[in-house]
């Protein structure tokens, strides 16, 4: 269970994540040639990340106040860190298998060393836009006493629906992406509900490392 000190640390974790992501975005911008970026196109990464960080904090507070029993959140311990790392790695296996069976375009990833700056920044943007915003809509529509697990299904499906809609393949690949990202999104919402935002953000970072950074580099040699 989280005590009052842990609750303060939960929101401090969001602020720390936001500062780190914004710093990564600004560092990336000094290194980037100005071409289109995955998920963002030509939107400036620093401005997008900073705006997400600013918008996300009141949304997080609103969701906590309306939907969550923050005091009941579990404290994240060393064993949980190991489990989260393993979960992030496991969640990266299905998209790798999809990529092997029906390859994605070769340029879907930002490659190292730039990836170590890009993905921490875009992870914050994704969590705010694809999870905190839908959760805030749910929080506005209901309350903690009325919430049920079924109400989270639309929240879970926001990211996979967008991913499938913008999929590079309109057939089987899009359906596989829908199922795969639904699994990832459901795991993240579960982590958020039990451990808070920082743990959810960390899970995305681990997933991004295995899928976008590690496999993103290997696939260029193995598949293309």
C-alpha cells in the first residue's frame, strides 16, 4: 500500500519523467536533420513533448482524484522492477514475430544513438495522448464508486485503434497490430491502476527499448 510519502513520490515521478523526456527531446533536436519523425511527422519534438508534459500533469491529478484510490496503490519494489523489465521484453515478442512474417517498412524506427533520446521523449507524448487523455474523459464521465473494469475497454482500445488505422498494411498485418497493441495497452492500464503513472511510463520505455531500439537495429540486417 502507498502511504502519504509514497503518494507524493508518485507525482514527483511524473515531474521527473517529464523533465527527463523534455531534456531528451531538446537534445535530440540539436542532433536531428529536420526530416519527418515516426508518429510525429514534421511536428517539432521538443515543443510536442513539453506541451504533453504540461497538459499531462493536471490530467493525472484529475484522474487520481476522480477514479483512483491512490492510497491503495502498491509500492514499487526491486522485484517489481525485474518483473516489469521482463513484461516489457515479453510484450516486444509479438511485434517482432509480426515483422518477421509481414515486414513493416524499413524506416519505422529511429536508430541508435539518436533513439536513446527520441524514444524517452515520444514515450511521454504517447502516454499523455493515448492514456491520460482517455482516462480523463472516463474520469469526467464517471466516478470511483461507479467505475468498473468494462469501462476501461474504450481507454485500452484508443492506441491500438489508431495504430491499426494508420497501419502500413490494410489486411492481416493491421489486425495483428490491433491485437498486439491492445495487449500492450491493457498491460499498461493495469500497471497504471496498481502502481501509478511512472511505472506505466517505465513499461513503455522498456518495450520501446526491445522493439524499437534493439530489434529496430537488428531487423535492418536480418530482414532487409
